[in-house]
């Protein structure tokens, strides 16, 4: 063998374990990232995902020498590596098969950490801790966390923007998260709330701190904490800018190119504020520093790991082949398990078409045109509403009925054949709160709207919008369950998914407008009367879709036990 060919063979010998593991990672995560690029990463809220992923790869590349250290895997490191790898693969299998992006993408951190421990040991894992931590920022946040935090953040951004525009002398009013500027109406959507902006800016801020390497820990922590008000300030500037663009140039300009440009301006403003705040801290530190002794940076104090080629090859290549093959093999098993556990659509319910199946006339009700507008089924505006509805629901029916006594009720029915963790029916109280209503805590009730005294487990609540009150009664059916909250809904969908089934779902919502709280109870009673008449009038197949298993006639034994209509409330 020629001497010139030896270094190349040495490098291949050195890289062979990582090439094997990289192949396994590709089998696991290439489909995931393709789905992300076509899905949530293509949305305005999650557009930071590809950027964070690219920075994560660059950070790992900067630490490549640490990944080529001689193999030094102790028994505790081996046990820890196996545990991390198993946890990561379990998260991947559940996340990939059940459509939970938080688990699916987040599993990459655990899988990489376990692989590094098994192939190189604790020293290598310690050297790459920051890239792995930084990868947390490309992991989609759980939807329930987003739903919980987004609404109050949107309200705060809307309120501050309103006060700022008012102080500048513009004709502005606010209704919840809706800003009325002149003749225009702007909805502060989720992207403007600041949660995802905060997430992205926190990632960029930590990256900045890692690169500049300030000596004082208090300085790093202070700057990281200040990113929160910086993000909020940037979002207020963005919303205010869009309001002014719409006011002067019209709605088309505000929702077109300039809307995206305002998003770019937001990040530029936020990064500029981060640099300015860090500069002010640096100025304060210099003024407070009494000693003129030269400071040694952390990078200079820490010895760099210069690893010679001979040292790298000392047990780094051939000794890692077996664990690398084992790690890659476990990844193949994880990919196969995720594919096998992916649920299939099992609903046999046939929806005949809501427009045709729901009569325009009921015994004591008739459909009318009405200017009354209930809250949207999805919190968005413009084309985003149509896209969101198309993703969530297969069919939607909205109507207004008036009774023989002149009382009006608004009916909304939304049917979705597939209920998954990432695409599922929206709960009305969440949508009402996000659209600016002051929502009372929903009450779990049994709606006595079926024959024989059987009930449908449902909810009742009231929302207030200035001087207007809206009474709302609804039920949600997911498969054979009637979940009373978001957690129970997710739990049931997960159980069905792990059993290999994708349940269908339907929302039946009835609401009416009242002018004072004292009339809410009467409105709920009217809703129940309307629901009873509605379910009596629809065909049997439609009734099965709307009410599910509780609509099936109870057996005589079940009635004797008092179980009729109760099974769904377990």
C-alpha cells in the first residue's frame, strides 16, 4: 500500500462509525424533516425551524474534533447512553406514529446524546452540550402550551398597541384581540402574539452569548432574561407598524408584501435591541471595573483539546464499529416500529352531507338570515381561515334559526373524519377567548336532548364582548368519547392511535345573544329545546354521526341499571 493512500484510509477508518450512525439517523429523521418542511415549517409561526436546524448543524460541525476523540466509554456512560437512546427511540416511535411533532423532533436530542455516549463517552457529550441544548429551539412546542400562553400574550400586545396608537393621535379602539383603526379592522393573530418570536429570539440570544463568551455568568443570565421584554417590545412595534400601514395604504397592503416585511423588521429590531442592551451592559461593566489587569477570556483559560491523528486513531475507529452498528440497528427498529404503529382510519360513519341532512325547518324553528356573528370555529382571518378550516374539518354547517316565540339561536356543526394530535377539533371556549371574549369557566353538563331521558355529555359557558353576552352550549364527540377538556381529548386520541385507530369527531355548538347575565339560564334552556328538536328531525345516519353511541337506543337491562347515556362520560 502506498504511503499516500494510508492517510485517506486512516480518515475513513476514523469516520466509519459516524457514517454508520449517520445512515441510521437518515432513516429515522429524513422523512420527519421532509414532513416538517412541507408542514409546520412552512407556516409563519414556525418559520424559524429550518434556521435553528441549520445553526444546530453548524454548531455540531464546530465541535467535530470532540466527536473524534479516542473512545473512552465507562460502564456508567454505557448504561446512560443506552438509557438515552431507548428514551429517544420511544419518543420518536410515539411522536412519529401518533403525529406529535414535539416528541418526534425532540427525540433527536436524546438519540444523539445516547449515540455520542456509546461511541465516544462522557467527555465528548460534555463538549457538545450546547449544540444539543440549542436543538431544543427547533422542537415544536406542545399545542396545549401554545394555546395556554398565546391568548394572554395576544391580549397584552393588542392592549399596548392600542394605547400607543391612541397616544399618537390615531382613531383606534380594541375589542379583545381585534384592533379597529379608522375604517379597518385588524385581528392580532397567533404569529403576532410573540410566543414564537420569543422562542426564536431566545435561541438567537443564547447563540450570541455562546459565541461572545462573556466571563461573568450574571451578565449572560441578565441578557437572556431581558430577551423576554425585548421580544414583547418588538411585537408591539410590529403590530403598530402593520396598523399604520393598513391605515394609510389599505388592507391589501397590510396583508400583502408589507406584512412579511414587517416580520423581517421585527427580527431586525429585536436583534438590534439585544446588541444595544449588551453594549450598555458592557459600558456599565467597564465603568465599574476598578482593576486594569488584563482579563483572560474563558476560551483562553480553558485548554483546547488538540488531538493528534495518531491519538484519534487509538481505538477511535475499529473499536467503535460494533457499537455504531448496534446504534444504527436500533434506529432501523425504531423506524419500523413507528411505521407499524401508525394508526389507520377506522371510522365507518357515513356523513350524508350536512346541508342536505339538517332540515331548514324544524317543528318549532325555521332558518333565517341573520346579521348576528358568533365566534369563528378557527382563530384566524382572511385566507388563513379557509386554509385552517380545510385542514381541520371535512364539512361545516352554520345557520341561524328563529323559534315560534321569536328567539334566535345560532347553530354550528363541524365534522372531521380524522382526529390526530396535530389536527383536531377546536374547543369553543378557546376560540372565544382568543377572539377577545371574556369567557366564564365552562360547566360540564349532561344535555338532556335525547329520547328516554338520555343525555349527551356537553359544556355550557358564557362569553362577554363589551356589553354583549353570548350563551354557548356544545358537545364534542371524538370516536366514542365526549372529552370535557383539551387534556382528555388528547389522551383519548393518543389511546386510540396506540391501538391503531384514528377516530372521527364532530362539534355541535348552539349559541345565542343576550343583553344581561340574568337571561343566560333561559338561553341555555332554549338551546336544549332546540337541540332536542334538531336531533329528532335529522336522519338516523346523521344522528349517529352527531351524537355517537349515546344516540343508540339503550337496552332494557341498561335502563334498569340506570346506565343509559352515561357510558360516554367515563
